[in-house]
C-alpha cells in the first residue's frame, strides 16, 4: 500500500497525499475494526479524520496555541501508533482538541502532558510503518470538540453510527 500511495503522489507531482474525512475505508479488515464491544455485525469503516501522507520524519506544526493533553502509544496493529492530542481554546472561549496519529516514538519522548505548544511550533513527526501502527507514512488529523476522558477515540466508525457520531466532529467538515 505504501508504494502505491507514494508512486501516485510522485506521478501527480504531489508532496502530500490526502485521505478524506467521512469516506468508507474497506481496507479496515483487521479484528481491531470489528464493532465496539457489542454484538453488531457491522465493521467500523468510516474514516473520522483527514490523512496527510508524507515521507517519514516530516515535521508537524501546531495550527494554533495549545497544550499537550494526551500522549500515547497505541501499538496494536492498525491502531494509531504514537499519538498526540492537543487542547485548544479559541479567542471566543470554544474549547476543542486536535488529534495527531501515526507519529514517531521520538515525538512522545520530546513532549510532556501540560506542555504549552505555540502556534506554528514543531511538535511531532510522521512515523514510518514500523512504528506508526503498520500504516503507510501519514498523519491522521482529527478535530474533536467534545472529549470524554473515558471514551476511546476511534479513527473509524460504523456507517450506521456516523450520523450520530459525525456531529461530534463538526469543525472537520469546514476543512473538507
């Protein structure tokens, strides 16, 4: 998959490849994408973020001032791998989070929960397939306006639940 994506990017003259929000991803066939602890037969195949494909080690910069909220290494095959969640507050007081998945392990070592991150500051790098959950090198970017500390943040959801779940991610629709 990695070779196919990067060959298409090269043919197109693109430095960055884009995977869209709210699209069905039929490649989600691992048991990791089977339901969510219930008896449903439907798999989680609807992508809940934007994927930006780039060479491993590509630097990521914060879109606005934020605070490191979560650092984790979700190392299960086809999970996020190393991820960072930043908390942000707009000038109008709206609080939301941005999630960055499939990063380098070094990213996690360079940050601390509660650390201030300035707008435009480099804070992460895209991981390679050996450390990013087994995916072609990219960052999974997701905007979350409601964050429950007990909730598992999924990178995909079931089609039947997308109408319920989608409103939790309204800002992403503006970007797409």
